[in-house]
């Protein structure tokens, strides 16, 4: 009993964590429950269909399948589903009509041929990167509806009736999903994307601001800051896929809050890739925090102040850029920090040019030199990010 | 007409490229076409259902939705769909029965409550990272089937009949999809994962093998190799997501070819993350290929041979590791290269220790020093990768 009790506590803790990581998840779950209940009961009471017929089913199915976490994803799926059903329905009706005309013998052959050619072609089209990104679901529904309509053994007038009922139920299901999704605590993919871009830059800034201090921190000289708290930037390294899907969702969204319709969402991919360029440098820098090779004190003395300055100023600049993104203002407040960090880099170059090193073990200089040159890289990355906004 | 002709040619070129990038895509498209045609015509001819009834529809729907590119994905979806339909059907039947017992007034209230609670809970469960990775589709189908069954206005015996027909049609659809997917040119996610791990390591090896020569290549000293051909490693940086989904698919697959069932697929995630660690260093190295700071000739002379050796030997070691993975043998042939590269690193350290530099501009040493230390990092990464296999 002790063991199972511990397991239950552990499980409850996990549930709480999933909810706390993003409280909007709880809202989303309640919204999905609400939308499905609405549609289900609507059809349960609807006297027109007396009970739960086969068409009403499509309304529930549409709500379950279309309702996604963000507004953009929901709209994208809903539009894909609606459009694909309409187009494939029309085409399928045509194919069905054509097959009937060809007589009883030719009908199944022609139908089989149509279905085979269309399913093969559309499946192949799904491999096109652009189609996959935006219309994958629509293409799937296109195949589905075409097969259902064209192969249905019914006569023309019954097919039309069926198509009419399907379209209307899908409309009701889709509209319910979109309505609940937008009207109750909407989650905009565009907002998420915008915040992701800002926090990613901020994470790099937090690391850089403290890196200089950490790197020149002598062991034994008081407690070092917890190094684990500096590892927040790691998530930036693998942010590409989340970013791309958010961009695809955001492009479906209408104007909302501070963003107009046709906000240049694609630009965030460019900012993101520059951020990752910078993150790779930071990852390399991080490797030197735990390096065992000690920099000789003479060199330390020369580079310490400039390096600290370079690191903290570029960190501050990145943080300012993140703030500017968040408040949608031009990142002018970042430029003094960039200038300062560039001056520190110039200063360091000057120091190194005059202070020719005598009798210094080149090997021991390596980590310090690497850190210096990576920091110079980081500064140029920072500048590029600031320019791109 | 000139313009539209150019556009058509461009479009044809794109189609060809998608096909050439992975010829299995064409096979896959044909397989999907075949499976859907089979199921469609089967139901078209089936006298039992006289024509295309509402249950037969589920077979086509199942094929379209379940048929994925790799065997693992198809099996995963099929099992998810089958199991979820069965469980939700049973539960839905129970809920339906319970609601009827509560009388005519309580029925819709109780039904609405059931649907709301279940939809909300299951939607929340979909946010659990582990559930999302393997059972996301099953949970979706679970909500769907539960709602359809429990809210259906039919009486108990009709519900049972409906459930029976749905399960049999889904079985037929699912089995057709799985059969065509496995029996005709199967695409195993496990094979893809295995090859991905090997080629990613190989790409790093190719870069490193040529990096030393490129870096110490004097401009004007004959044509340099095309630098673009060295950029193949870039795809390794963002390989995490593809890897994770392939692992999830591979875990559904039965034993095939050289892999037994329950092959330790999760181990590939570890290998992948070590590979990416190495790739981040390589990315930093790549930045120095185009650096403008010239290394002074004295230093060049000292480090050139050792660095070249370190780079080419670690590259060779990685290539050997990739070969060993491909042929499923222990990577013993890589160890002499690792030893050689370590010796080169030791040698370099020794040289730098004796050859104290006099009158050398520290600034100009920076790129060389960085490259050296990154190479040392790369060697330790290489060793870790070799150990992990």
C-alpha cells in the first residue's frame, strides 16, 4: 500500500505539473468538452434528424478532429476540411455521373480507375514541402470525400441529398469549434510565436549577462551562482520545428490584438535562425565554463575586464531586443549596449596588440582566446538580430 | 505563352525533384491508391451491404487515415484506432445504458455530463508528453467513438448492432492498410532511423576530414574545394524532431531484417544527442573557414600538421563509426583513428609547451587557438559517440 500510495502521489504531481506548465491547457480541455457537448446535445434534441443519424455523426466528428489548441490551427483545419469536402464532393459527383454513363459493365472499372489515379496523385502531392506545411489535412480529406462520393452506389439524386447533408453538418461542427475556440479565452498562435521569438533571445541574453562573471570567477572565491540556472538557453537550440509550425498556424489567423491580418509572420523564421546561430556560439561558450585548463593570471588580467564587459553588454543588448520585440517598438534601446560591447572588443584588440605576450604558454591561452573570439562572434550575431527586427 | 511554358517546366522539375529525393514516395503513393481502390471496390461489390452503406464508409475512412509512410506509423495508427474504438465503444455503451436507466428527464443531462467530463479529461491527458508521443491519435478516436456511441438516440440492441458493424469495417480497413503497407515494398521507420544516425555521423566525418586542409589552405594556392560541398552537416543541427518521431514509429514495428522486436530504439536518441553536441562544435569551426584574421606564419608552421592530423583522423574515425553502425558491427576499426587523433592532440600540446612564443600578436593567434581547442572538443565527442554504440 505504501508503494501504490507513492505512485498515486507521483501521478498527481505530474498532472499538476502539466497544468502549471501552461494553464491554458486546462482552459483548452474545458473548451473542447463544451464544444463537443453542445454539438452532441444539439443533435440529440434536433427533431429534424430524429435521433442520431449518420449525417449528424459528421458534426461531432468535425468538432473532435478540427478543434486544436491555437486559433490558427483550428481555423486552418476547419478551412482545409470545408474546402476539401466541397471540392472533392463536386469532383466525386462528376466522376460518379461519368461512370454511370459508361454502362453497367464499365462502371466499376472506371470508378476503380478514378479512385486509384486520384488517391495516388494526391498522396504524392502531399510530399511537396509547401503543400505539406499548409494543406496536408485538406488533401487527406480530399481523397476521403472523393472516394466516399464517387464509389457510393446511390443514384444521382440521393448522392446530392447526401452531399447536402454532409456539407451542412460539417459546417455546423466546424463553426461550433471555431466559435468556441475564438470566443472563450482564445489562444493565438501568432502571440505564441511572438513570445517564443522574444523569450529565446532573452534566454541567450540571460546566459551572456552572467557568463563573463562565471568564467572569471576564481574557484574558492565565495559560492558560484548555480550553473544549472544558466542552462535555460538549451531549448533554443532545437526550437526550429516549433517555430515553423507556429508560423504556419499564425498565417491562418485573422488580425487580433496588436497584430494585423497578414502580419509578416515569415520574418520570424529569419529572426529565429539568427537566434539559433547565436545559440550555437553560446553552446560552445558553455563548454568552457567547466573547462579544467586554467588561464594564466597575466592573461586573465589583460582580458578579464574587456571580456566581462563584452559578455554582459551583449547580454544586455539581447535582453533589450527581447523587450523591444515584446512591446513591438524599434530596438533602439539596444544600440548603446551594442556600441559598448563593440568598444570593449576594440579595447581588447588594442590591449592585445600592445601587450605582446612574452614567455606565455600558448596552450594555456587557448580557452581564453576561444572565449574571446566566440564573444566577438556573439556580438556580431547580436547586431544582426537587432538589424533584422 | 513563354512565361507559362517556363512555369510548367519549373513545375515539372519540382515534381521530378520530390520523386528523386526519395523514390519510395512514388511507391507509397501507388500503394495508397491500391489499398483505397481495393477497399472501395470490395464494398462496391459486397452484396451484404447492398451498395455503399454508412458502415462501409468507415472502412474507406480507416484506410485513408491509417495509411502512413512507414510501417511503424501505420501499425501505430491502426492499433491506436482499433483499441480506442473498442474501449470507447464499451464505455460508451455503458454510459448510454446508465443514462437510459435514469429516466427520460435525467437522460440528456446525464449524457451531456458524461460527454463533457470525458472529453475534458481525455483532452487534458493528450498534453502529457508521453501520451502525446505514442497515443495521441488513439485518445482522439477514444473521444470520438465515446461521443458517437453514448449520444446515439438508438436503443440498446441497435447500438450493439451498430458497434458490431463499425468494429468489423474498421478491422477490414485497418487490415487492408497494414497488409498493403507491409507486403509491398515496406518502408521501415527503424531502418530509416538507423540510416539517419549513421549518415548524420558520416556528414560530420566528411566535414572534419576536409576541414584541416581547407583551413590551412593559402588563398591563391590553387583552387580551393567548393566550400558549399562542406555544408552537408547543417541538417544534423535540426535533426532532433525527425529522430524522435522515427523512434516512436520504430517502437511499433515488429522484428524485420537485421532488427529484432524490442531493438533498443531509445538508444538512438542518446547517439543522436551526442552527434548534435559534436555538430554544434563543427558549426563553430565552420565559422572560421571564412574568417578574415590571418594566422601568422610562425604559428601556422607549428600547429599546421598536428591540426590537419587531428581534423582528418577524427573525421576518419567518425566515418568508420558510421560504417560500423551501417553494418551493425562494433566500431573497433574507428579506435586506431581515435588514438591517432589523440596522439596528434598530445603532440600539439607538447609543441606548444616547448615552443614558447615570443613576440607574437595574441590577437592573431585567436582563430588558430579556437580551432585547436574546438578540434580537441570534437575528438572527445567522437570518443563518446564511439563508446555509446
